[in-house]
C-alpha cells in the first residue's frame, strides 16, 4: 500500500511503457494510481453463473428502508490525519541567526538525542548546522549509542558517519551536509538510556555557531527542542580540535544548545501494515510466499571419499628446539639494593596543554616616532601596555591571554596638523598634472611641500591569543582595532607615562589600528627563491667560491695586530703605574723636609741643643744627654717613608764639644736658602759656634 502510494508516478510510467510494448492502449490514459490495504476480500466474480436461479425467493423480504439516516454525522473528525513519514526539527529562531543573538562559536558541539517513551525507532536522514562564514569548512560527524557524558576526549566507541569539505552559506542560513557525505543511523524507540544516541559535530576551524544554554543547569539535564518522536538535549561546546581531554575542563563550555536542523524518518520499516511498530533496526524478517532455500537433492552431490590421502605429506620433520643458553651474568653473592626514593620528583613536571586555539590579527600604526625600530625592552613594554589596555576594553566580548609580535617596520604617515596643507598640495598636484608645461622647479616644490606633512610611523603587526570569545573569530581582530580607535588618547597617555625610561614613546601623537583575517610572511632581507639561489650559486662557482664551502685560513693578520696592540697597552699601563708610584714617593719626601725646615725656623736654639755630651762643650751651653728627647729628630717619624728615615739617621754628625744633631734629608736644591747659618750664642758672651745645616 505505502510503496504504491509513494511511488505512484513511477508505477504509472511503467504501466504505460509495458502497455505500449504489448500493443495495448488501455494504460495510455492512466494518470494516477492509489492503493488501500484490505484485510477481508470477497470472492472474485466468475465468468458464468455457478448455479441455476431458484424459482422462488430464498428468504423473507427486507424491512422497509427508513426515511432518515440512522445517526447524525459527527461534528469533529473521528481520528487525526496521519503525519508525513519524513519529519524535521529546526532548533533556531530568526533572532538566533542574526548578529547579536545569544550565540557563540567554537570548534565543535557534543549532545544527545533521545526518542519519546511512546515512540518507535527513527532513522536519522540528514543534518544541518549553522556557520557564519561563506568559505570552505571541513567537518566531521561522529556518533555512538548511549550518552556522551562518560565518553569525551576519545574516539573509541564512536563511529564516523559524515566527513568532508563544504562551502558555508553564511549568516541567516543553515549549511546542510550533502547526502553523499552522510551515513544514515537509527535511534532505538522507547526513550531512556536505551533510546539515546550521542552526536559530536566538529570543524577544523572555529566557525561552528551554537546557542547559550539555560544558566544554572548542568549539561544533558533538560531538552530544549522536541517533536512527537524525539528530544534534543542540551550539550557542551568544544573549544579545541579534534576532541580534547575532559580533564582539561577549560576546553568545554556548558550548557549549550545545538543550532541547526535535524531530519529523520518515523517509519524506517515500510509498509506499517507488514511490520507494525518497530522499536529498533534492522527491520524484522517477513515470511516469504515461497521457501528461499533451494530444494534438497535426492542424493548427495559430494564426491565419494578417496582410498588414499590426496594432500602431500608435511615437509618439516620433528620440531627442533635450540639448546638452552647459559646465563650472561652470574648471580651476586649479596643482594643488591636499589636507590632509595627521593622526597621530590626528579623529572620536571609536565607542561599544561595549550589553551590558545584562537588567534586575532591586527596592524597598529604609531604616528610620529623616531626613525628606528623598537628595541627589545621597548617592545616588551609596548606589548605589556597593549595587553593591559585590550583586556580592559574587550573583556565583554573575548578573553585575551597574550600578545605576540609578528612584524614591525617604519612607514611614512601623514602628520596630525597637515590636513589643510595636504589638501592644498593635492589640488596643486592635480593642476600640475593637467598642465603640460610644468617645470622641474614646480615639481620639486610640490614634492618638498608634500614631504613636510609626512612623519615617521611604526607599523606593528600583533597577534592576540584568545582563549574564549562570544563573536566569530574573523571579527575579533576588528574588535581589538576598534578599542584602539575609540580610546586612542587613553592608550597614548599610558605610553607617555613611560617616556622617561623609553624615549621611543616621547613624541608619539597618534595611534590607529585595523583588523586583518590572515597574515602573510614578513619580507626577507634578501630574495629567497630557489631560482635566485641557483643563479647565485652559478656565479659563485665561476668565481671558484661556493656557499657551502668554508676555508680555514688559520690566524689572520688582524689577530696578530690585535695581540700586539694588547701587549703594548699592558706595557704602557705598567710603566705609568711605576712612574706614578715614584712621583708620589718624591712628593712625600719633599713635604717632610719642608715640615722640618719650618720647625727649625720657629725654634733654632732648641734644634741645636740636641748635640754631643756634656763634657765636650763649655759649661754655659746647655745640651741634652739623649737623642730620644729631641723633638726635631725625624728619623723616628712614622709618617716619613723608610728611605727618608734611613737618610735622616745617618746624617747625625757629632764633633767634640760642639756636637749638634741635625737631620738632613737628601733633596734637590732649589735656592740658596737651603743652606743657612745657625749661630748658638752662649750666656757668657763667648764666640758663637757656626753650624751649617
């Protein structure tokens, strides 16, 4: 019944074709066909009467028919009309398919689908998912019987029922998985654990969009869409590809709701009149009209056994086992002990798995900077300030874990206060191009005026590492660039605070930024193509030089020159130190002599009283009996160096009664005042004693 009704057009076409081949025109006018199942069939009419008619009625006449119907017609249908066998569920609304809805995106989504308790088996015939990109996306659809809860992070027990690369349909439209890339699977009826099937849909890029779930509920505790046959339960978003370990909980977000369409067949076993309610596939067997096995033969069809074996005897003899080998090492006399366990692990702790699956690219231009690149310290400080700034202004839309420098280069940009001048120069250049008689002087003046409005700018390409975002990943770079544009003055103030230590930011007066989806490799310092390498190698070969060869010339002339200069420097340093030490000693000796002369000038008599013994001098001259009491004896002065003290001690001359102790230190004669006459006048009026010092 159901097969004829579903394939009516094909049946009519077949009838017409066979009628034409048989030369019958009866089926040429057939336009449709319908079938109705019947349980009790009456006998087909015969071609001729089966018996003679009776001469009299066989029974009493029937009652007189009533003038009105026996019962009034009902006001409502006696039963509901049957539903279509092919059903589907749309889980998203129009608001969910537009920007700004309660949606987010990641790599994958895992969830459960359960049948209703009173529903039979259903056959999943198609899947649609939602992505906002119009580029090619690579997908994988995995499934398993039962719940996914205890089976995350591993594909063991999962079956791949769909994979391939398709083109996304963009915002507002679902992207369907083609039938040739999808394998149909069934969900057993009856609901519960038995009627549960898990699905895991993942992309190789972060373009799968789904809805935020009901807050305060764990995943797989409530369903968000249902039909009379199935229920779609809340699941979890997966933030990494292909299937991260559930121990790393930051890779899973819950609860989340699937956004897409699911197609299924409520009657996999057709027709219903033949199979009745079916709870699981495959469909049960139906008795055939005739046996499907062949009729048994009357006699055996196998050949009679032979008298001797037809197979050859085994070629190998009896198994040969090798002789036992002696042990390589003899046992020790005493038991050996293993190393005692350490208090702490000796191996380094394992590193955490990467948590940065999303990358947002942007180009930031710093206006009016010095004509040089950022130093490593300045670059480190710039990235630190930029990261703090972006976290403050983008925390509602994404979570930035770090910033990475991709490339930096100096560019010429328009100055801040050159708007009017730039317009004037542009109009002048337009007039100059329109005129055919423009001199070189005019062109140079226009170029000079244009160059006045150009300042150096630093173009810094940054990569933001994002761990979580509410927006599609292709909008994250633009979101970060908007933060720089809207809060430009705040970012400049943060950089100017560091101008005392980082001069690169001192005169900076503007910041602009743009977001980019993909980054090309930065330019190399020299050509790196293979053709250029071959041409360069050919030239070097002609010059008897190859790139890969290196000659060891030993110690070159420059090395010997450097060693000679170093040795000369060491010699000059040693001579300078010796000269300084000698000059210092002479200065100390000269200072000590000056102190001694000053003391003699102040009290010459006391200086001469330190002479010889009492018996050698007249009685009217007072002398001292010991040199220890002489306050002008500098031979024992510790402030005088050793050589000067030795000279002072040797210069003491004693002559009879005129013994006078003097200390003379050898020094250079600068004037005649170095020699003086000292006269000792006695108290009795005797002739003075001349003494030379």
